[in-house]
C-alpha cells in the first residue's frame, strides 16, 4: 500500500451536461495498475460523487487511480439516460487511464445501490459501451455493493416501492426487464464481486443473490458476500477489504477482441 496521494482533481467534465462530471483520485506514484470508476447510489434520483470521497481516498491508497462520477438524475431524465452517462464516463476514463498512470487493461467499475445496477448494466449490455466504440470486455471486473434491481421486471411495480420505479424506468412495466442486468449475462461476462448487508432495510439482498446465481449458472466468477449486521450504507465500508482483495487478485491474460467489436 503506497498511502500517498495527490490532491484530487474535482469536477472534471466527461460530457457537456452539468451533471456529467467526475472527481479523480490519483496516487502520488501511479503504479500502472487498476483504474476504478465508482458510480454513486441514490435511487437514480438523488446522490452525488462528493458523498463517496472517503471511498476514493481509501482506494487510492492501494496505488489505484479512482474516479467517482455524477450522472443525470430522474425525474428530469429516465432510463436509459443514467446508464448512457455511465458509459460516457467509462469511455472518458478508459481513454485517459494511461495518461494518469493506470493500466487501461485493468479497468474496474464499482457501484453502490442504484449505482451497482448501472455498473452491472454498462458492463453486460453491449449497447452502451458500443455507442462509444468499446466492447463490454473493456470492463474487467465489476463490484456491486447493496445493489438493487439487477433482476428488474414488471413484478417490481407491485411492491411497496413500485411507484418509485415509474419516474425512472417509465410507465410501461412490461419494458422494465430490458433494464435488468441479469438479462445480459453471458459466459464471457467479467468477474463480479457482489456484497450486501443482511440488515439492509432499504433494499433486500434477494436481487444481489439472483445476480450471483445468474452469473454462476453460466460459469462466470461471482463472489457473493452477505454480511450480517450491515445496512444499506454501512456495507460500503464493511466491503472495503473484499473490494481490495478482489482488485488485487491475479489478472488473467485478456482475451483478444476484434477491433470495433461490441461482443464481450
């Protein structure tokens, strides 16, 4: 662990909209190691990158370059705008990773709550990165903390939080499943770390378990950690050792992808 870091670079624009900005945390001596993009939570409707500054400060101590991105929020926008913004942030970060001393072939994405949904979706559905000429294999590892709606479908409309999803995903519940990351799992999906607190009263762990099962069913590495006593927010800090171990794990050789391909 280097422990040394530069002052963060704040509010870097990755797109023209005011909310398309990110904060960048840089180690004092970049080690040409992982680049991590963090996607904040907040139900696709609230939240800000500043709330996760402590996470960026912790991860940069490992020698990694860390970006924390904002994105446009509902009700001003609906799906797929949020994930399109995340894809734009991925493309911006990936193109500049080497300039900041990171290895673009060790690009990771981490999300909390609704940010975990967005992180998974951009890593699995080739539509979004494909719009920027990138394959989904650009993202080598995915970490979801207290994730929600991995298995989104019309049944979500009948739950207590049902009215909450309409302003985000639209009124036609029959189309909601198109935004479910589990729909896009394939044997070539990247490894996942999925962490959920068993005392989470805001989002049940069932969606996280469903995501892990879908990945494992096709042979994809999916580390599932259900942590007793941790809630929706506290799990972010409880998960830190698991996240660090996951990113530090040996990196296999990257599978070659044809230029311009959007297949993972």
